[in-house]
């Protein structure tokens, strides 16, 4: 039985720092989705949905556009300030 897996296998963990107001807003959305029995009600899913909404509605980039961007040579993409921190092997 158990829960359905909600995070894709190719997803990588990251850290997001939220202010108290940000946490309240996130919790409010999660609770409202829970009351509606929404399948996408976890904190992770709410954050991902928000990222895609901003990307599509404010930046005008669709998932298809992003797929085209990702097929470009990595050297052509601008470097970011995101650093991946790997877990130490046990």
C-alpha cells in the first residue's frame, strides 16, 4: 500500500531559504490543496508549480521552449551562481 511516489527519479535535492511570511504562504497553499484533495499538494509540488507558473506567465517560456534551451550546448548557456552540494558517502 503506502504513498504514491511524488518526486521524479531524476530530481535533485536543493535548499530553499524562506522567510516566516514565505513559510506561512506556502503552508496556506498546501493546506488549501489538502482540503480540496488536490493530488499536487505537497510543499515540493507547490513550489514546482509556482516556478512553472512564473516561467510560463511572466517570462513567456513554455516547457517546449525550455526543452529547446536544454538541447543547446552547455557552453552557450550563462553560468549561474547555483552550487550543487553533494552528500558525503556513508
